[in-house]
C-alpha cells in the first residue's frame, strides 16, 4: 500500500485488475465510498493503464483506468508484469 497522497500506481503505470472472484468479494464486503458498479466485474483479471489518480479523504487511493469503466480502489489493482 502506498502512503497517503502518494500514488502506489502513478499515471501511466500498467496494472492488472483483481480477479472477478476478488471483485465480487469486494462488492459484498466494502461498506464505504466508491462502491464498484456491476459493469466493473466484467473486467476482472484485465490489464489496463492508469489514466488518473485521486485520493479520498484520509488517503485512500482511487484510480481511473484507460478503456475500463469506473473508479478503482488501490487494493483491487496490482502492477502488471506482462
């Protein structure tokens, strides 16, 4: 995890979205801001590039990805190795 207001995945970073199973678990368990939308589940396991980074109050990192809908939480992304 990155530090508050310091993006773990800067703009231009290639990232892999968590598996659909992990996204579904997040939908069941996450009770706070920026909940995933149903359309986002279709992108589980996909690779994309970070387009924008923002921070929720308190430092939660939120990402907009190229060609993928929605806002993504840091814990649903990992650096893509391929």
